[in-house]
């Protein structure tokens, strides 16, 4: 919601200097105290909050998984009641898929994007703050059910009719339905922010063939989210109406359609799976070149394959439904697409291997995680290819083979790159290295633990163990494999704890890291660690994909300019550029800290609590608070407040629109 | 160790058609993993020419050529394998759509929380009968299954004979299967359906055709309880009759499994317990202890009543 002014005259171009830096610091610094805490719009602060919050959900989801693994370690155990097991496996899935996997990537992209793009913030900072608060409150909303003993109990896929009130009378599914609609708002606004940021706030000269792959990944995911979240929000809203206001959308005895749910859910959830791995694949594509000492092999192919994966990914959702009795024509089509979608993934894998092969790997902890990810990606990829073949899938589906597959994909392609990214960018964020020796131990514990836990699941799956069972008999041949899985799960958990230990230790005693500890080539490594609130003293002009490497690689037509550029110091300002070529187009007047996003999120929370209790006064109260927050947000002329320097400057031309 | 639900072996025409594809894609997958992980390891550990002895590799940068060839060759080969697999898949899919010859027998299976109802169709209305959790079929003959969802979605799966087909309320799914040889093939619900999803097994029992016909005639016949178990019958009617049917007696409930010939089945509670007098008594006395959350209520009854009911049930062969 930045206002902008057409660039009618060239603003001052200056060389970076301490006086300018000091001035920018005052303008961009988050206010201290409660106003700053609730009102900050700094993408770095919001990014860190996203990452920390998502890791807390990861920890909770991990503990849930360990409890499940205790119950399944041996046949016929009674650690959990069936209902407890069902609530735990549901919350495990919901926590990991919705409250960890996407938000952690949103956090990284939030933190890193403006640094990678040479900007001072994302395009819509208050929307960004709103997305975090909505995420936090929707997560707390869903987890409130847990502490009331009524957690969702129908799996993350939440199939009807079991989710209908007739079979599931408690508030469990209402928490989930409303929580998902709630979280969907957060993801939607955050995606909108990423799309605008990628399109309009790149550094001058960063044409679309010079964007880091992480940006391609998150941009692709964000576009997908905008397209598919309406489907799932609608589905959950219809279910909420069915359960609370007597509609019949999903009630077969009244002509409702159980399969309608599955279509609406999976047309969202399959693209979502790609959305929670593509940005992480981007981390690997951007990280490997640094540790292989060469640019990525096949940049254009990898960028295109990112988008191709998502485009094809819109046509594979029914491979979750091969056993529902679909027509043979539909089966053939979706089977074909589900197999062919492996082609763009193959592009990425071979590009990574070629990058390592032709490069000179530096065996840092981050490199371990990125290289390990490639192996796990291949294993998770081929098991996905197997499930794409319909007749085979009729056997594989809903067995532990699929549990193995999805964990190889989600942990392999999300968690491993994310941990690698932590080792790589922690020095940027904190100015301190994580301990590399601990980091390698961390990798091996996680890698061995992970494979010990999840590889045997392929075998218990091939031996016919169905998913989502709270116990199993002793005479079906699954006992030994389950025991190994449970042991591996704990080993993996110890590996994850070691990461937390490393972070805790390194925050206090970490080795000092300079601006560019790994000799990286992209813009984030050009600024101090940790970055100042304004990121760049002068806005950089970019001539290639690796502004910091171009002197040595000589791969850019001209030279990037990082120490001289636009100052843009009249209040919070940054540069808006054109979509394709990133030519300077407008000066963006960015917002200051504001209570509006927080208040809006609180109002929205009250609406959802009102809906949960079917309380019209509650919903009305929430709507009024939301309305007030929106008024506060959209009130004209607030952008330049709080900037004493800016107040003395001649005003800019009237903004043409908001 | 025996694994009755494994699907890397098959015992029937439908599973036979799919098995080569299953094994094929599994082998392709293992080969792909070995090749690609081998390449990855080689890429990481291969010896590199020393260009600047003693130099810290971190300071160096390279822009070697040739990396793209890797991508083109790798993706080219992958694409060929993927296309070939797609064609093989289509071929197999076309093959399994219908049985090798027309099925004479149709069985309607309804998935319930948490048991299976099987209704045997016949052109003669008097020969239609219902049983539960143990589905007999004639060996060597294709059998058609009409699958119906009784409450929530379940999935009908007998891995040795065929892949899964869901039972979905509001729609009828059709599948077929065939057992080559007589035998007992374990089945299991594989769509999550609530608290006792784990304990929702069943058995497909393939008999020689003559034995199957014998079994069928026996199932068609109503129960004929003798006078010695009159007390048990009366207790059954009051305690259990609202939910369970025993044909030939006034007990006609439709909520739970038909028990007319319960003693002909090898297990009770949907494959959860072997059908022995002790387990039967335990199940009647304490169904919530055996399958917590299932829909069979815990009914307070005297030991005498319990024994009488058990004795009555034991006559239902």
C-alpha cells in the first residue's frame, strides 16, 4: 500500500556515506517499546517472527510425531486411546503442513527478499505485518482446540462424511474449518505482497533473467496460493455451514457429494505441496553455487522448471483420488500428468548435480544439507512417480509407502534445505557463525535418523500397513519395521535438537561473521551483518546475476554499482521498477509502524471466535474492530508521519493512487 | 515372517495384471536412485585438478563449461523412461478394467464403521442373503463387487487379489476380483474412517466351486435354534435383537452384522479376535474394551444371560 510518485525528474544520486546512513537509520528504525512490538512493518523483524513461530510449531508437531511413534513401536500397544491417536496424527499433519512448512518459507522470503532484490522493504509492509499476525492468531486458534481436548480428528485432508456433524459431533472440526479459512487469509495477503514485491521492487537493472531462484520459487508459490486458496476456503466454509447452519453440501443422504470435498480440497492441497517445496528448492539453487564456487548450471532452465512444475501441478490433484471410482479417461489423464510432472524436477536435480560436478565444493554444514537434500529429493521423487501410475497406486495408496513418500518429499525438500539455509544465512541475520563442527554432526544425525525412520516405512507399506491406524496386530509382519522407524524418529529428533543447541550456543559465543562470510555473489552479502533497518544506504544498480562476483567472473555486460546510487531519504522511500526489465519507474513512499495490522488481526480473530460459538454479537464486535482498523489503515496522509526530516521537505506531487 | 497384506505377490487375475507394473516401477525407481545418488557422490568426491596449489578454494570462482550437457542428457533419458512408464500404465489400466470373462456372481459390499456387510445377489430372491466380514467366493472365477458406503467413506482392499476401491456413501463403485486358488486372503479398510479404522479387517475366502456352493446353500438357510437354547435366544432377542439379525428368529436389527451363521466365520469384530468361545464371551461382555469407541454398546447383563447368549450363538453354524 505504498504510495508512489511518477519519476518525473532524476532524484539525487549520491555515494554511500555515514551521515546518510545515520539519517536513514532514524527513519527506518522500528520504534522501541510496545508500539514497535505491535506495530513494526520491518520485513526483517516480521521474517524472524515467522521463522521462530514456525519452528515452535515444528517442535510441537515433532513431539506429537514422537508420541505417535511410541504408540506404533510395537503391536497392540495402549499408550494412546484411538481418539487421542487420531487427534495427534491430525494435529501433527496440520502443524507441519500448514503451521510450519509454508510459514517458515514465508519467513525466509520475508527476511531475504528485499536484501536479494536490493530494496528496503517488501512492497506492502503493513500487509506483511497483517499476514504474520493472522498466521499467529490462526495457529493459536487451531491449537486452542488441542488444549480444550477437542482437536481436529479427521486428518489434515478432513474427508466428509466423517467430518460431518452426524459422525463428528464435537467442536473439533469447527476449529479446523474456521482455522483454515483464517490461515487462508494470512497466506493470501502474504502471497499478494510477494507477487507485488517481485514484480515492482527489484533493484534497477535486475531484469527477470537476473532474479535469484529463491525469488522465482516463492513468486511461483505465491501465484499458486492466490489461485488455489479460494477453493479450500470455500470447501471449509461450506463444511462450516453444513455443520452449523443445516446446509447439505456434503451430506449424501440429502444429495450432497462427498467427492466434492475431495476435489475442492486436493485442487488446493496438491499445488500447496509444490508451494511448500519450490522456495526451498530455490534455497538450494542459490546456496549450491556459493559452496561450489561457480554460478548455477542452467539458471534459465531451473527458473522455467520451477514455473513448469507449478503449472503442471494444477493438473494432478486427482492422483489423491485414484481409488474413488473415477472414469477410466480421467484416470488416464491424471496418471499421465502425475508421471510427466517429474520432468521439471529432473531438470533441477541434474542442474544441481552438474553444479557440484563442475564446481569445487566447500564442505560446509550448509553444503551438507543441500547435497543431502538432493539424495532425499530423488528418493521421494521416484516414490511419487510410482504412485502416479494408477494401477500401482491402487495398491500403494493409503499405505505406509505413501507416508514414506510424503516425508521424503516434505522433510527432504523442505526441512533439509531450510536447515541448510539457517547455516548459510544465520551469519547474515545475526553477524555470527553457527558452529560448523556441530553443524556437520547435526547433519549426519538428522540424515541418518531420517533415513532410519522413514526408509523402513516404504517396506512396511509394501507389506500392506495402512495409514492412520492407531495400532496393528502382531501377526502381519510389520513389527520390526515399525520398531526401526520409531528408533530412527528419536534419532532424527536429537538431530533437530542439536540445531537448537547450536543456535543457542552460537547466539552467545558464535564466531564473528563479516558482511560476506561465504563469499556469496548476490546483493544480501553486500550489506553489513546484521543488516541495518534500511538495508541499503544507496539503492544498488544491478548488471548481472551475481553483482559481487562479476569482477572475477566477468559475466555481466556492464558492472553493478553498489556504493553509489539513489539516496531516497525523504521519509521511508524506495524505488519502484518496471516488471520485466526493472527500469526505475516510481519512488515509493513506504508506511511507518502502525497498530492497524495488529488491530485488524485481533478483529478478525474475534470474528472467527464468534463464528465458532455461532455468536452473532461476537461476529459483530469483531467486524466493528476490523472496520475501525481498516479505517485507521486507509486514512489518507499518514505515510509521512513520524519522520521529522521528511516534514521539512517540499511535499511530493499528489499520489495518483494507493 | 508372513505378511498377509503385502502386495509384491499376487494370487488372482486382477492382481496378476498389475504386479509386473508394480515390480517394474519399483525396479526402475531403485535403479534411478542408485544412478542419481551415484552421480551425486561422484560429483562431490571426484578428484579435481589442482589449479592453484595451496589456495583457499573459498576465494576462487569458476565458470566452467559443459554443465548443461549433464542436464540435457539426464533430463532426456528421464523423459524417455517416464513416457515409457506412462504407456505401460495406460496399457495395464485398459487390461484391468474388466475381468477376463464375465462375472457370474455379484456381491454387494457395504462399508460400515467398523465392519463389512456382504450381500450375495441371486436371480432368485429367496437365495439372496447377507453375511459379514468373511466373504466367500468360488476360486478360479471372476466375481463382481458393488461397493457402497454405509456411513462414512471406507476402502475395500484385498492386496493379494486386487487394489483398493473406496466405498463412498451416495455412489456405487464397481470392481472385480478373482482368486486363482482356494485360500484365505486378508482384506483391510484403507480409508481413514474414525476411531476403529485400525480394526476393520475382513477375509476373502476362496473355495473350490463345489464347496462354495455348499457354503452358499448353508448361508441361504435360516437359523434353526433348538429348544435347548431357548433361554439364550430370548436373552439375545431382548439384548441384541435391536441391532443384529438372526434369520429364522424374531431378531431382525439392521445396525450390526447379520449373525445368522456367525459360527461359520473364523473371526469376530471385523477380524479383530479369533472366533473362539472365550473371545466371543469377552467381546459380548466388553466390546468397548476390545474396540474402544465402536458402536456396539456395553450392556449390563448377568453372567447367566451372557452364557446363555454365547451358547445360543454357538449353535449358529
